[in-house]
């Protein structure tokens, strides 16, 4: 179905910031899907959000901030322009509660990928990041059955998903019982069960720093056995550093998410495995839930306000099938 002239005109005004189209010229509901940065992971989520928009006949704007202030401005703009709902992956949930509550008071608000449980968001759409971290730890145990020295690389520690994901990795390696409240300081060495976690290096979503962190780990710990990258771009940065140092296949690599370079590394044998989320479904379900909530259907929110989209482990034996399915969703095949 072709869009009406009024809809096209309204869209142009919104893009240029000249109008929020609240006067009835635009009857199609609009939703904002806000990420926590720019990465291939979010390109996959964008495809899901756009597909949901098409299937449901609604407008979806995908916004990828470069910073916390960018994210704040994007959500404020969505409210000002009369969007019916906002789905966001908070960058710093503990310090964004007041701002998130302001958005929730003005429109329907859900979180995805990373939660803000203390806010007034209506639901969280994503995985149990603590359990996903433990899945990642299992892959490290497979790669290093005798144990070894490991460095963790990650984008930010402020995000709810980051903290839980990292702690899950450490607790699994050390064979600890589940405890989502446990927190090992990033700068401290943690040892047990034959493993030594040397520390956690953050890069603030800076791709060049991500690579520099991997290079620094190799320089400081020449006998390091493995590196685990917990944001989508970390494993490719680790691979680049290892290749330059001539240590591909010497230092084990375990990743998180489905970056194309990570998947290629698994197929080639330079990456042992990765834990994938389902960013396509994050995007699709976020829009679907927001549309239902805007229509007054609260039944889409389950007990606990957690819409679970489970993660899974990808190894060499299933990477080909997974990549083929992913490419189909992205229109690459």
C-alpha cells in the first residue's frame, strides 16, 4: 500500500523537525526504537523493528546514539513529537531512572537488551544476561579444559546487561552458585577452579580503544590463554590484535553476539564460540509490544514484566546454519 500524501508530507516535517504532526494529518502510530550505540548488532535489531513496522502498518524510527546525552535527547524528541511508544536499551540505567520515568509518564516505555528495573518501564524484552554470561563461561571451559588465564573485554560497566553478563562469566568459570547480586570489582584478579580472571577492560563503545585494550592485554600478559569479548564488536577487535601479534589459534577467543567477523572466525577455527542473543526479535517484539500497549492491551506484559528471548551458544558445528538464517532475515540471501 502506498503512503498517502499527507503521511509523506508529515514524515518530511518530522525529519526536518518542523512538526510533530499532532493535528491529525498523520494517523499512523509512530514508535521509537533506541539503541545504546552503533554496531552491527543494532543493524540486525533495526531489521526486526522495521519488519514489525511493516507487518503492523506503523511507523518505526530506529535511533542509534553515540553517547548518553545523545540517547537522552533522542527520547525527549520522541516524546515531544508525540510518539506512541519508546523502546530503549539504557546506557546507564542506575543514573537514568528519573529521565526514564519522565518518558514513561508521557508515553509507553519498554526496555530491551539492557533493563532499567528501578524505572517505570512497563516491560523488559531480552535475555537473562546473567545466565547468558554463564553460557559464555561454559564455552571458555570447553576451550580451556585445564583452566588458564583470561582477560574480559567489554564496552561499558554502567549498563545492567554488562554487569550481569560479566559476572555470569566469572561465576561459571569459578563454579560458583548463582548469585545475581554478586559483583567482583573489574580491576581485581579473581581465581578459582583452575582459572585466573586477570581483569576487565572497558572501551566506552570506542572501537579503536577496543582493539588497543586487546593489544594491551597481550603485551601485559604474554602467556595469556584466552580473551572473551562481551560486546558485539569486541571479538573482531580481539581477532585483529591477535593476527597482528601472530597469536591467532594460540590465544583462545570466546565472544558474544553475532558479528559477521565473529561468525567467520568460528567457521575458520580462530574463535571457539559465541553466545548469541536475538537482536532481530528484540526489534520485532519491541514494536509489537508497544503497539499492543498503545491500543490498551496490557495482556502482552507477563508476570514479572520480563519478555524472555533466550540466547544460545554457537560453535563450529552450528555456525553455518545460524549464519544462513541470519543472512536470510537481513535480506542477504
